[in-house]
């Protein structure tokens, strides 16, 4: 007996690349807005960006892939998640998420500002660059990782190359803020090696392994115990930025270091870097299907490309809002900007809070709340409606009109029925001539406001002079002694 075949998971979400495909229906049926509005045909995919800056000691995401659980959870709520290697890499560990895009930090900044688009792919051809400064035994370990990824995971790692000179990596902490940074002594050698792979070996994604200096035991122990800043992370970002800026292909870095001594004090957040000889497996897995970068100026984009205008929300630490990507998302020229969600619990060494940059953000305490806000936002629900007393009475905007205005006052009723809010001034015995002047001037303004006389010093170009007991005070228009007068408003 033959059974008709159907999709194994009818309710499964679709990926952004599938979202661009035209919707096809097998048979006609009556249109039902209440039912069809919930289907993919009538609602575009919800896209969220997850950012945890590199090398800033983030409480969540500042160690060995400890923000990966956040990304996994977010990916179960959003239709598409865009994040970067610092969030998605966990040394020997990784987690494949079909609806998550692995985007290098420099490329993420260009994407946010709208100059680059992301094009999802089925697979990339990954090339491997090895620093010639790596010892022979350590180099062999990394080549074995590449072979294992090809044989056991089927990843398309096609070729490797060794730089023509040691890269001479140096690391240090920025004395101003405490974040990690450093330098690449022979960056030209790195770019030559990458250029050879990209231009002559049909490679469209690049993994780099550079020999890093062995950590200072004090700094290393602090980081391994889950307390400090990752000393290597800052230079790792510099290396990948150099490659992506020059060649505009996906790139990521894994440091080559000697295995640290065994310690029972290692934090679970750093333990992913203790279980193997290299940090390369997660990099190869991420690059194998990372989206390609498309320059917006090159012409018409493909229907499957994702642009900054597709982003619905951005999640990041509260004190890390000064990055180029975050500022680009927050200051987007489009009418409907993405919802900026800042997480208070994820503290870093930075102090770039939203208010310092004029960013309108929704602050939450932790990632539990952040993902709850995303779920509400995706459902079209005001997140405040989920809070006790989160919704107040509906208000209408009020406009204040100056008492000195000589033009007609807008009203929903004929002028006869216009209701004017009159503010009565209680006259007390003033202590100074200035106070006498202010009260007299306010009373005169109230009379003009009600139509008894039209004496507008601004419209006529004349200033009025008021005599008090002993002083003569000249009033130039709307101010008294440089103090702006209080306006009387009305409701229609």
C-alpha cells in the first residue's frame, strides 16, 4: 500500500534563505486572515543579533564559549540569529544551529551600517593558514584537527599554507580600560598567505592559527579560574579584522599555545580550552557554512541576502554600547529601528552605557529576561504588557501654545465653545522689585491670552517698560532679566 509522502516536520521553522523563496500551495483554499497571518507566507522571519564584545572580560561570553547557551536558546525563539565567533566558538566544542549565522566582527560592523549584506550558503571551501612560528609538534596537532574535521565531519577544508615569516604576536592589556589588545609584527606575511589561498586555491573562507606567547602564569590562572580578561582575545580580533577588511571573506582565528598544566581550580566557563591541544575545531565548523559578504555597491542583491534592515532586535551587555555595529543599529536612518536590548548582568571592563551615546534601549537584568523580551517582540506583543502594572492609561499628545501667539488657536469646536485653562496667580507681597515685575507681567500675559487686548511685544517689535517702586525694568519680549516666561496652555 503506497502512502503519500509529506514534510516530516510541518510546524518546523524555516531558515532565512528559505524565507525568500515564493510560497507554494498544493491546492486552493479559502483565505482566512486569522489563520494565515501566523504562517510564514504572511510574516517575515524574525532576525536577532547577539553581541558580546571580545577581550573585555564579559561575565557571560568572556571565557571559552560560555555565551553559547544564550545563542542556542535565542535560536529556538528567533527565526534567524546573527552572532560572531566570540559567542559561537568554544575551543574543542561547538553546537550546529541551522538558523544561526557565523559573522566575523568587522563584517558585522559593516553589515550593521548597511554597506555589506550577508548571503547564506550551503558550504564554504575553507583554507587554513599556519604561522611559521609554530613548533613542528604543535603544527602537526593542528593539521590532525583539520584532517579529523574532513574525515569525521565531512567539512570542506581544502588546503593549508604556512606563512613565509613568523607572525610575531604580542599581547597586553589596554591601561586605559583593561581590555586585551596587542599587535601582529608581520601582518604582511599573514596577508600574503591568505591571498595565495583566496586567489589561487578557490578558497572562500579562511581559518588562521598563529603562535601566541605563553601566558603569564598570574594572568592565565586568573582567566582559567573564571575571574579575569582573556589576554589572547584582543589580538585574535585584530587578526580576523585584517583578513576580512582586505579580502572580504569569512575568517576566524584559533591561537596556538602549549597545553597548560592540569589544575582543579579551572572554572566550568573556561574548561572548554582544557580538554584538547587546539582551539581549531569550532573555527572550522563555524567557517564551513558562514555567510558570504556581499558589497551593497556591487549592484542588485540576491533575494536570499540579509541586510541590516531585516534586523528586529540586538542584544548586548549594558556597558558595551560604544561599538561601531551597535551605534550603527541604534542610529539607523530607517523609520523602524531594531529593538536594542541591554543586559545588566553581563558586566565587562567597559563603561559604554546607552545613555552616554543617546541610545534608546530596553534594559533587562539577565538573558532570561532578554530572550523573553525577544519572544514578546516577535509575537507582536508589547513587552511591558508582561509586567505587573506595565501598561498605563492611553494618552494623547498635548501641544502648548504661547500666550503671545497672535495667530488663531486650533480647536475642535467653534471659538464660542472653546475651553481655556486659566491659571490664577496668587499675589503675595513680593520681596524684590524683580518679583513685582514678574507678577505684573504674568497678569498682563493672562489678560492678553484671554483676548482682552492684543499686546504682543514680539509681533509689534516693541518692548514694554514696567515701573516698580524704585526700579525701572525693561522687558525685551518674552523674557524678564533673561528668564523665560511660563506659557499658558489650553485643551480643545
